[in-house]
C-alpha cells in the first residue's frame, strides 16, 4: 500500500519524507488555504520536494473551466495529478483531461457507483472519503470494500486512494480492504507507530541492559 500525506504544509511533508514512508501528497483548497501562500509556487515547491504524485485541485465547477485550470496545473510539474470533483461536469473534464494525457484524481467520492463511473472514463486515482461518511453515521469502510470488489470484478486500473482518514484504525482497515493508497494527515502518521507496550518493552530492555553494562 502506498502512503500519501494529506497536507500542503512543507514541514509536515519534509518530516514524512524523513520517515521514509512517503509515496505522494494530496492537497485540497482547504489545506492550501491554511498555508497562507500563493497556490502555484506552493504546489511547485511540494512537487520539487516529493518524488511522487502531488494532487492539486481545481476550483472551477464547469467542465471548460476545470480543463483550463487542469492544463495550467499540469504545466507546473510532471508529477502533478489534477483533482476534479465527482460531479457531471467533472466527468466531462475527466474525459478531456485523459485525452490530453493529464493524470486525474477524482475527489469527493461517497458511493460505489461514482467510483465505477470515474474508473470507466480512466481516472488515475479515485478518492473515496471515508471519514466524512462516518461523520454522518454511514459506513465509509463498507464503501471502500464495495469499490474494491467492483474494480476487481472488471479489472479497472484506476487506483483506490482512501481519503478522509482520521485515525490509525482507518489506515489498517483501508489496507485490509485493499486500498491501493492511503492519504493520511500528518497527525495520524505520527500515531501509526504508537503502542504503549512498545514503549514499556523498550524501557524494560534498556533498564535490564543498564544493569548488565553496569556490572562489566
Ligand atoms: C484528500 O484528498 C481529501 O481532500 C482529504 O482526505 C479530506 O479529508 P477530510 O475529510 O478530513 O477533510
């Protein structure tokens, strides 16, 4: 499973790179707005830092506007993947982007048939939002299982990018469900290694070792 970081913050991206687990980055307008930076230079800097796909989202809501923005975003760097919303105009834009060779991440997917449609048109990534479904008492993980089954039934190449992940259990369950990629906020990445028994065990090993080394 590939790990992407869900952030536009350069320090968080550098820290995840240092951990050696980073395969790519996803941003969205909310995450970019938090950084208080100009959009294109920020995306360019992220693309230079990360040797993997970097998702950058359009803000137009009509197909022509989306394609214009997608073309501009794709020019920033070879590893830009353009994010389009999964609405009717987004599907039209996806088809045109595919024809121009622009890689696309279809975002805001909340039901399996949306995932089926974007795969039929040839999206590079499909982003089901698990946490936001859980927030309204629907089962985000069940949606992910359904999408995996549909893609496997028909041999679609679109990669499933599990998004809106809120805690380590989401990451583990997304991996068990067969998501190709998990995009994870930095705070959750930090929690992935936490287990009290690891800390207690290490402390015990070091205490015992101090006794032995004290003797010699
Ligand atoms: C990633 O591509 C999504 O934009 C992101 O995971 C959404 O997460 P949220 O629901 O926590 O905002």
